[in-house]
C-alpha cells in the first residue's frame, strides 16, 4: 500500500483529547500546510482564525452543539471562513470558494495528524454568534471549526463516542461512488 494512503487512512474523527497546549512551531506548520493548498486561479479564498488564548477558546466553546461536548478539552481550534466573491464563480453553479477551503482544511488536518494530533472538523456550532463576537463580517461563511489537540484519555466520552473511537471505519464501496469513463450509475428520471 502506498504510504500516503496509509497516512490518509490513519486520520479519523477522534474525540478523546488532551488539554495540553500545542507548541507554536507545530501550530505554524499546520497552518502553513493549509495555505499551500491549490485554489482556482490561486485565489486562496480561505481565511483562518487560530483560537488558542483561554479567552478566545472559552468564547468559541460557548457556542458548540451539546453533542460536541468532547471539544471542550481542545487547546487549539481553527475557524475556516470564506465568501463566494473571494474565488472563481464559473458557469453551471461552479462556486469554488467552499471547495478550495475544503482542500486547505484537508491539508491542515493531514499535517496535524502527521504531528501526532487529533484534527476533527465539525459543523455542530452556532455560526452567527461566533461571527459576531469575533468580528467576522456577516457576509462571510464560517464553514467549519477544526478541533485539534493531542490524543487524551477517553473517560469523559459518552458510550456512543467511546464505541466510535475504536469502531471499524465505514465507507461506501468504491463501486457506489467511483465510475470509469462514463456515468454508469442510476440517473434520476427526466434528467438530461
Ligand atoms: C463538514 C463536517 C462536519 C462534521 N461535524 C461533526 C460534528 O459536529 N461533530 C462530530 O462529532 N463530528 C463531526 N464530523 C466528523 C464526521 O462525523 C466524521 O468525519 C465521519 O463520521 C467519518 O468518520 P472518520 O472521519 O473517522 O472517518 C464532521 C465532519 C465533517 C467533514
């Protein structure tokens, strides 16, 4: 197996975090990895806010969904922000801002895993108050929070999350999502 695939598979959405601070040089390498992602016309539409002070962490953690209780332990959270006007908007609904932010976030996540961290993107948070309190302009989309930290003990995880921490990985079979040379999956009725 190619080594990159092994490393990609090593990443998983773990939840058992330690509160230990992440050193600044590690933070900087992780953020550098994000900024080296490709983007349409090299527009680099991503904007990141690194949350690492006690005050900023407390603020952001106040707006997590209840199910994301495990993220309260994180010493380092990255907010990913963008806006359609920052990137290519091309024919046939191709708006590339969110796509390019996704590429950057995956680079960030993989570098974090390589540094021995857990890196877990979430959508379970209240974007409007977080934007307001951190001064993010209203028209920007706060698309994800990446919860980071060194692996920690599992005693605070609920039963479901404890099981997920060690469960088999779950992916659709390749045949359901990958086609070769033409569209060979079912097509919705009345579609061109
Ligand atoms: C956009 C996005 C939003 C997610 N939101 C949450 C979340 O709010 N809470 C959570 O515990 N996990 C969240 N996850 C993690 C996914 O549940 C997880 O990636 C998925 O179940 C696959 O598991 P794996 O990453 O370990 O392979 C999110 C992942 C992504 C990419």
